């Protein structure tokens, strides 16, 4: 059975941001500009956007 790659949550953002506001995407873009492979995913159970990376961070 294949295993999911380990990912690290860098930041959490509530899904109810004001219209036209994308704080999770902006945060992920800033992290990518710094060299971190950051992605935004939706956590349906907590109704939050998570900025994650598959790179182990400390």
C-alpha cells in the first residue's frame, strides 16, 4: 500500500477571508520566493486553508 509523503504545515488560514483576499496564496507565494516548495490545500474538516510543504522544516 503506497504511503502519503510527509508534509509540514507552515501556516493555517480560515476559509472565510473577505472577497478578493487570498492570504494563504500570498503566504505560499512569499515562501516559494524564499525557496520553499509551498502549496495551498484545503482542510475540509477544519474549514481552513493550509500552506504545506513536502520538505521537512525545523
